[in-house]
């Protein structure tokens, strides 16, 4: 049985009503009196430092623990799991064919089994967006138990550091190694509210400051390598697994952010130059419960500011019950059966709980230099965050605050709103038989009811090292995975003749050389019907290229605002794809691996390489690569420096991955297999 507190305590309500002016005043004071760095309070040694406790970071830790390694795992929030827990998106994004074969990494399959064992079924919410929707708070507990069990089975050591952020990196003299990482762990001061009493925007910059504050006591931790007696190219490995690519910004390795310029490999890009400000929207999720009787609904003071944004988006989705059941995460009893296109669903009943994650709802989609969430490198320099001791997380706290307000306003729109920004006014009607779930025993585990951290769809993405055919640095691009029809007039009209021809030569697959020699016209080239096959594949990914584009004007909720024109052009289905090891290896630093959303992908490819099972596969690849690197006394970059020629060591790593139950390719992947219609 699942029970949740129905009311905040009086002091929780007081916290929630703290005025914005008081918060701004405290922030200003903190910035003035911030103390200089003091000596670390303690030093912690490990073989693998994983920074970020999302699914990719958890997967890295899982495989490292099974291999008997000592793992330090840090996380800004106090929950492990990222998307499935602290970000509240507890509805597994999976493709039909892959799910039918259960073709996933072994740790991801174990997580699915644990969810099923917890509830007696995989989908206790009877949602229709996924085969598995569940309570975020439970996901943290299940995943943490899985990591503890992995440590027991593999004789590894897990050192867990919740509420901990990395403040500085100390590099070797030649700059090629991370020697130490300086972290700050925070906890509430005695007599102050517990963690998660305030939303992230009110605590994030404080969490990154060395000085104790009115709300937090800080412990400064120095992470360093566990002493080794063997001769290794690296004494330890650091894994970037944060949601926005914090370490690659701190280390200042080459990376991209936002829109990439249009090229023959990224032909659907709407811009000819980079635009670091237009990233995919972020979402503060929340949970709401269906009730027998109408509930009092308090209109937020800021509601009118955000109301011009909210919409059901499409006429076929203009149904409250559809939206509610879309990501329903708990249903104590089944309602009447129904269907929506190919999806089967049941009508809501009292006690049902829904998690909300809606594009024209609690998505917040800034897209200009005035309001972008993830600071560009130029903005980081301007704000002093790249100076020694200046790092504050690399996010705009004001935009986080607006995202929080937007989410709370969306709840009110759902239950009381009567307008729709994209459809006719008569489609939206009040639905007051609901209550907003808040409190530490509620699904999101916060006093304010919003997720502990927003769901981030896109962060900083590394540019891999140069290789043959990738002289400017390796990256997975749109052309590597997309199933789009590039013979459409749009591409002929938008691309230069040379760029259009290069696109089709690249799509010719095995016939590329022949197309070049014979100067074959684009209309006479038969395109390959598969994704790019990588000789250094270490994981798998498949999901449609799915955009939640930035908005054109600032602020995003501005009346009449529209999505940035052209961003959705590349949207659509993709082929089963691979995760190449080169995408995990940044430039400049040899003992840093990158997993999750920050691997080397383009903006378009990242829209497919961002869901749950991909994150796990990339993390599993990193964990096993690190263990292999220790076993063979070889650095990960050395495994791929001969690309496209494959070394014996790389083949041995790939064999180890596959033997352990971590696939590196989908069934029947071959340069000769041109039939992927079943996928």
C-alpha cells in the first residue's frame, strides 16, 4: 500500500511562502561574505570517482562495484537515479521492439525486475506512455539497494556522497590528468528545515559556496586516487555523469552547447552558426492525485504571467483524462478500459496519482542569452565561474525559479484553467477533483511538491578527439542515426549543391566510394537503411529524435510566443544505434570519461541519445572500460587511437562487455543488413 501525507505542516507552509525579496537579499549577502577556500575537512580515496548520481552515473558505479572497484559516487540531490527519481520522470522511455526482446544492459534489466517485484507488476500506474510508470521515491530506494547488492556480489566498495557537488578540479602539471577533485557536501544547520524544504533555485548557488550559510553547514572533501602499487597510465578515473556537463565546463575541454551549424552531417539544423542558448526545454515534474470531491485550489500569485503559455497542444490531446493517465504513476484500482489510437488506457479513479511532464505545460523553454538555463563558456567567463573557486554550478538560478513557477502554474491551469494558447478557447474546462501532492512522504520527496531537480534533456556535449574522418573532433551526428527522407525539396533548397551531394555520398554506405568515383548524382544514390556502424561500439541506444524546442522570444511564457522556427525539422524516427567509445573520451584529459547526455553527439543526435536505457548503457560501458583499463594497464584513449583500425585490446573489451550482458550492437547489426523495418 502506498500512502502520502495530505497536508504540509505549518512550518513547511511558512517555508513555501518566504518572499522573493528575502531570498534575493540572502543571496546578495552570501556573495559578499563568501569565505576563501579553507583546507579540506577530509580526504577520500577511490579508484573511480563518479560525479552525478543519475542513471548513467549509477550504471558506471554498478559495473565498477561488480568488478570489485572502490567507487565514490557524488550527487547534488540526496537521491540516486536522476530521471527515475530526483527528476521525477518515472516513466521508462522505451521503443517497442527493443522492449519486446528485453535487449538492454544487464543492470537496466535488473532495475526493471526490481520495479516489477516491488509492485507485483511493471506498470502500477497503468500509464499509457510507457510499459512502466511508478513512484519516484521508490525508484531511489530500489536503485540504491541494487548498488549495495552489486558491491556485495563483486566485493566492491561504495562510498556514497549525497548533497555533494564538485567545486574545483586539480590537474597534473601537464594538464592531462585530474589529480584531485575538491567537493562540498552540505547539510542543514541545526534548527533549520531539512533538505528539500526549498526548491532548487533557492539553494543551488549556496550549495556550491565554501562558506557555511544561514541554511547549510558545509564539509569540504578532497577526492583523490587510491594508492596503487602497479604501473598504471592513470591512478584513478573520473567520470562526468552530471545532468548538464559540469566537469567538462570546469575542466574546459572542448564541447558544444545548443544548436550546431548546418552541415552535410547535420542537414536539418535551422542555423548556419552555433547557437548555445537554444537547448531543449527542462521540466520540473510534480504529482497530483484524483479525489472523490472537488478540492480548494489556490491561485498562485504569478499564475497570470505563465497562463498565456499553457496548452493541450493538439486537438486529439485535448482531453484532461488522457493527459492525467499519460504518465499516471499509481493506480489503486482500474477504471473503465478505453483506447487512444494504439494505446490502451483506463479512466482515472479516485486515488490515482499522475506525474506531469507536458511540453506546453511544465516544460520551460528559454532560448536567448537573457534567460538560457545552462551558461555558455562565454557566460561562465563573464560571471567568473571559470576562475579558481568561482564555480557555482553553471546554471542561471533565476531561470530555475521561473521554471518552478511555470510548473506550479501549470498545475493550477490543469485544475482551474479555461484558456488554451494553441487551441480554441472552449477546449479547456476546470477539473477541481484533484490535489497537488507535497511533503517529504509524497512521490517527489519535497516539501514544495516539485521534483528535486528538473528533468534535463540536453547539456554540454563534448567534442571527441580527432580521428580519421573526424579531423575536427569525433561526434555522433544526425546522419548517423536518422531515418529522414533527405530527398525532400527542403534539403535540396536549403543545402548548397556541394553539401547536398556530400550528404548523399555519406548515405550511400558501402557504395560511398563508388558514388565518389563515378560522380553519381544524388537522385541516383540508394541510401543505406541502417545507422552508422562503429568499430569501437561499447553500448546501444534507440529512441526517436524527439525535440522540446526552445522558444523564440524571452521570456518563454510571453503571450503569442512560438517555438524556435526550424528546430523540429530533424524530428522523427531513428535506426537502432550504437554508442562508440570515442564518444566517451574528451580531448585534453586522459583519465576523464563522459557518460549520459554529455557524450559526443550533435544537438539532433542528442535528442535520441537521452532516454533511460541509453543513459544506463553509456554508464555501463564506462564502468567496464575503466575496469578493463586497470586490468590491462592501458588508458581508454589508447584503445581507439588507431581508429578505424581495431586493436586486439579493443576487441577484448567488446567481448567482455557482450559476455557480461552489456550489448554493443542490436541483433543482426551488419554493414550488409539493410532491412531494419522491424525496428
